[in-house]
């Protein structure tokens, strides 16, 4: 009987030891699953929450001085591209000052004079510098004085802007970039290189033989020389080459050879032939 009890006790002891070892092996897995939960840090004192250290400060306000400088830069860039914009700006500013001056006249005269007459008087002060001398009160003379000063500045600036616009247009006309060529059966030569002289000599001889055979349609063959060089340089080069050429008439045009508009203005669609002369570093494929 004692032996049976001891054997039973040993079996129970082994079963309990086995179960405890199995629980100890599975405990790290369970604890890892528990600590991976969203709120595991509440029950696990080892895993404390780590702050995210987010920057919640407001961004600095924009630099007003830099913004004004940027607007002034963009405005000057547009003025450099289009001179007519300065004239439009002057006119808008002028009419704005006339309107403000008319409102001030109408206010300080206690609305005794119609607004239309006040605006007209402000315009008169701006156009004629002696009109402000006819004002009666001190404040009206001060307003008229500032309008007269602005009128002098306005007309001087307007005259300079119109002169600059006229000079720019005349420069384009002299360069020939904006002129439309009205020719037919002419020859267009694009570019300038060392072969230009020989080509012009060959064209001169061909025209001379055409005149002798009676197949020429004109006494002189018109040749248009296109180049990106300045107009004066091209004209000087053309005069030097064409001294002894009596049967061709060469006229030059300075333009950009990479623009389709340049060939449209050169009437390339009506030309007899087009000759392209590449530069030293270019190849015609």
C-alpha cells in the first residue's frame, strides 16, 4: 500500500513539474503579445511612453520688407521687357492722383462745389503749374502745389518713356528684325562662313550666263543674307564682298535663325532657293 502511494505521488510530482515547465516556456511569448498592445504601457511599468517631440510652434510671419522688394523686382523686370507698361503705369497713377485731389478739393470746400468741377480743377492743376496760384485757402494751395509738382514729374517721365519707346522701335527697324521682306524668286542665304564669297561669285556668274541666254527673269538676282550678327557688321561684310558683283543685289537682315518667325518675315516660302551655311562648329546633316 505504501509503495502504491509513493508511486502515485511521484507521478503527480512529474506531471506538475511538466506543466510548470510548459507554462514557463510560453510565458515570454504571452508577455510579448501583451506588451505589443496599444495600452500595454499602462500595465507594463517597464515600457514607458516616449514623447514624440513634435514642433508645434507657429511659423514666423512673412518678411514684409522682402515681399516689397520682390514685388519691386518683378515690376522692374516687366518694365524692362515692355516699355509701354511704364506709360500705362504713369497714366493710371496720374488719374488716381487727379481723383484723390478732386476728392480733397470737394471735401475741404464743404461740398459747395460739384465733384465734377473739383476733379476738373485738380486736372487743371496737374496740367498747368500756374493754376494752383489761383486757389483761395491755404489747404487748397497746398493740394494744388502737390498736384503741380506731380504734373511736372508726370510729363517729364511720360516724355522720356515715349522717347525710349520710339528709340527701341527705331532700333528694331534699323536692325531689320521686325521688317517683312516683300520679295519673290529671291535666294535666301542663312549664316555666314568662309564659303560665302565663293557662293556669291557662283551666283553672280550664273545670273550673268542666264542674261546672255535670255532665261533670266530680272536684270539682277536678289539675294537675302540672314545672320545673327549685328546689322552694321553684316552690311559692312556684304559691301566688301559685293564690290565686283554686277549681276546680284545683296541685302541683309539681322535676326535669329532658330525662330520660325524669322523665315516667315524673310518670305522663305516664296524664295527660289535657300542656302544654309553652318558655322565652324556645326554640321548639316
